[in-house]
C-alpha cells in the first residue's frame, strides 16, 4: 500500500497545508503559545546522592519531566546516534520504503508515517523509524537500517548506555518514594524491560502555526529518554500553560510515562507534551521508550496505598493498557 510521506510533501514544493494537517483552532500553535520566562528542571547526576534523589522526586512530582546532565554518556556517542539517524533519512525514498511498516497488521517496527484512523482525525507532521533495541529476544535486526552500515554498532553501543541510565533512574525514583532501590525495576519486568527506539523526523512545514509535529499526549511507557537536534519544538504542559523546552546540548530529556504514574499512585506525573514544527528547518528527535513486557501486570504499588491513600488506578497487563490507549478506551 502506497503511503504519502510527510517528507515528500515538504520537499515537493508545498505552499499550503492540506486540510488533514490543519489542527482545530484551539490546538494551533498560533492560538496556544508557550508561556514566557518559565524553564524546565535540570538535574545533574554529579551532585551528592541525596540531592539528586530530592531534585528528581521534585521534578517528577511537579513536572513529570526534567533534563538530565552529567549522565555519563559520551557526547561523541550521542553525536553518532544522531548522525546515523540523519543519514538514514537522507537515503533515496525507494530505499527507505524497503523498510516500510504496516500498522494495519499491528506492526509498527520500521519506517512509517502516522496516518489517520478515521476522517475526523488530524494527521501529525512527522515521519518516523521505530524498532526494538532491547532485550535481545525482542530485537529483529532485519528491521534495523542496513544503511548507514554503522547504524547497528552505534545503536547497540547506545543501548548499553541507556540500560545503565534506566537502571539508575529507576533506583532514584524508587528511593524518592521511600522504597527499596530495586522496586520499580522489578515491577516493570526486571531484565525483561524493553527499550524501543523511535526516530522522529519533522521536515520543514509551510504553515507551522497551523500544524503539530506530535499532538498533545502522555507516553504509555514507564520512562522516555530523548535527545533532539538543535531545532526547538518540544513543549510540556505545566499549570495550565505550555512551556517550551530549550535545547541543552548532550542532555537527556527525561519524560515520566503512564506506567510510572500508575505504580507511584500519581505521586509522579506522566507529562503531557507536544511537538511543534519549523518553517525553514528540519527537526529531529531520538526517543527511547522504556516499557514493561506485554505480560507484566502493572498497578499501584501496595506500599503506597493505605486508608487515606487508596489506589487511584486499576491493575492490568501492559498489553491491555496499550490496547486501551491506542484505541482511546478509558483505562
């Protein structure tokens, strides 16, 4: 099935947005501008342990989002991750199409464009590449780009580093809740926790004030660890306003996702966020979703529930949660 790619529209001399990309008036960036003078939390891992625990707890309970610095991933590796992703998207269209996915079969791995389910739904201004990075049992290397040839080596190296960061963050988040360090990781599947890579490519948009790269949403993951290129666009929702996230070279953008909100009984907030697009420049982001295996049963941790604080969320498998979220069925 031939899918129209956003990139092809963008570089095909488009002057005005097709109707399916024009957001309802209240969603358009021109009518919902970010608040001035507010900046998102930045947490350095080089600080004393107690300070890090406290700052991450505060950021995740008040924002559901923070920028992590001094995380130990070499800037050169982050640079190579971006480089191989950019190189893939520069390939001839025919070569990229050989990796096309088919969401109608439930398979999102590969090269794709988020298209609508029905006529009323608006389309986002983005093409993407999605695949599993971890654990080995979930990885299908046939789906990973063969070009550039260094893609596999770089991505495997990045996976090792992100697993370390994931472990560290889950320990810090557990401590913030007054729990043993290993609690959140074990609830999320232990060594079977999955890492999913999604490279988002937002090509230049002729009318960026009318469109969105990604509509407002929370991630269904436990955590999302993201690095962008230097073109701004990410905005997070805080106290009834959008807040623009400035680019900070080599920082990891850490999003709290729905599964951590459920486990923490709402102490940590799953962050509502969206992505804007640019008229002149291509924006890209590399999002790695930290998710439990499908069969993991996720519910509020018993240690956080008492008579004064009953569980706010129902318990279900991650597969069921995912199905409900995709199909917009209440949880």
